């Protein structure tokens, strides 16, 4: 029996685990795995009749990419970014856009999907990096701001031709919700859906217990999830998403640049917050707020969370002396099984 369940990004075949323990529902546990959005997905669920939903899930994820993938030239978001006329948003696009507006307003602009031109310029987006200087940043900041894009009359429109959207910091979490919603519509009461490290759970795991998930220690350059754990938490009927700068960054002329770009300054963030793990009712918001906290830094994120007790988070940061610290909300404290302070 595994001590905890932690997805490592390894592609999984379909595996059947018969659920015949005393007091547990009849049926079989299925594990599905595959590739999507430039990463992997892993799904475990209990089915009473051994129904394999892989084809349905693959179809949903393809539809999702056709809407929100900036790496797919024919997607709605790519067409919008290129300035093609009459972009009519589908349900995926509209849902993600409206949630982005909500989180942008709540965080004072720390989360902003119009940051795409800046993300691209710094080499973390869907185009080649540019030679960045203050003049370029100033010109690109003129294209950033949710007020510069709107949905009106059944269309999505931009104020200036150079305005572009990057929903990667919210779309991956939303894709988890889409797959989870499909499983729920099929009457699935016990499952874990994970895409690229963001996840949503319902019910219990194959051992009749809450789902157990590992939170990575933000070790610089760590590329293998689960190789060094900070804590293990139990997650039931909730979503979990983590954002951090310890995997995606680059160095140039002795300066380290993180992939988190502050929409207000146009530059990569420079503060002590190393990672933010957010627990929420849906993975779309968990994903977006985790990104927002990485922009806001530790102190502002802590104050925000204290003012919003409906949300829980686990923050890992370096203090003023450079010492390694952790801070978490009361709700997160209740689900931590083990950890290292």
C-alpha cells in the first residue's frame, strides 16, 4: 500500500484495481494516463462496470486545446492573438475569460491574462524571446490590462492590435475541472484528476481514505515532481494547484530571471516567495490564485489569504535573512499529514 498518492508525470497504462474490500463500493479502479497541453495527465477513478473513459477524455482535451492552447495555431486564442476578425468565444474561452476578470479584480491586477506580450518578450511564452530593455518594456506595458480586451455582442475584441492573451496560468486548472465535470456527469463519485501537477479530487482513494498528495519542496532546478517533498496533504472534494519559479527560469549575464512576470512593472518578480499551493473548490481558481500569489509575494499573499478565509494555501518563502520558511492557512493545517519546516 502506498503511503501517499503522488503523480510523477509518468505515462500510465490503463490499470484495473478491483474494489472488493469490506465496506467499499463494488466495481473496479481504473488508472488512465496520456499527454496533453505539453504535459501529462493522470486519472484514477472507481467505476462499477469497468467503463473506460479514455477516448471521451481525450476528445474533451482536444476540444479544450482547440479553444485555449497558445501552442496550437488554429485555436481560438491563437487566432485572437493574431488579430483575426470575428472571434466568437466558445464555452471554454468564455468561462476562462470571465474567471480571469474575476481574479484580476480580486488581486488588484496581480493576475492578468493580457500579460502575454511581456511573457513572450522574456522568453517564457509562445514566441521567441526579444532583446529586452526599458524602452521595449514600456511599449509592451501599453498593451497590458484587462480593460484592453472585452467580450461584446458574442465576440471577443481587443483595443489595440498588439494585445494578446495567455491563459496558461488558469487554463490548465480549468482543464482539470472540465475532465472532473465529465466524470461527475457519468455518476463517478470517487476520482482524482491530475493535469500537469494541478488536480481535483472527489470521494476517496482505492483504500477508502482521503486522497493523499505531495507538495514539492521548491528546490532550484527540480524537474521531477515528488523527488523532494515538502509536505503531504489529504484532499477530499477539493482542488489543488501550485505555482513556483524553481523549475522555469534562466540565467543571462549572471542574472536569474523567473518565469513569473509582474503585469505592473513588466519585469520578472524578485521576491522571496518560492512557491504557492492553493486549495479551492475548483482548480481553475486555485491555478489562477497560485499564479497571482507568485506575483504578489509572501507578505501581500498572506494578508490576502487572512482576509479571504474561504481560500486555503501553503506558502514556501525565504525571509529577510534568506532563511527557508513555510506559512499556511488554518484550513491547510488541518489536512497536512507530515512536513518539514
